[in-house]
């Protein structure tokens, strides 16, 4: 993967031009995108144990771009995003 990649390719596949960044998830750190402050797409196949490892991979381009592999992915992603927003909205009340 080129270290010059700016936008998430998975996100672009679903119509969103979102910048890639380091994100922290349950499985570790990964390269992904955010929309409206929430995780939108996981762009890297890999998870990394530390923030330093994923930042180095992002800076050097030594990570593997995740593929968009099934047609229902956009619908699932949208449902997850809406569900997460609903949970956050309820917590703020």
C-alpha cells in the first residue's frame, strides 16, 4: 500500500471520501476512517498491538488494504453506524 494514500478505499467504495487514520478497537489498533466522529471503515487487514506499530505501518505504507468483498457490506455498515449513534444518543440523555 502506498504511504501516500489519503482516503480510505473501503469508505470510497461506499461513497464516502474519508481520510485514513489510526483507530483503536477491541482487537487492537488499525488503519480506518471515521464519519461524524464514529468509526466508519476498517481499511487495514491487519490489527497492530501498539499505536507506534500502526503509525509506522501507515507512514511507510507497510500495511495491506482491506478489500470490499460482499454486496451487503454497505447495508451492514450503515446499520452498525446508526446503532452506535442510537446508543450514544441514549447515553447523553
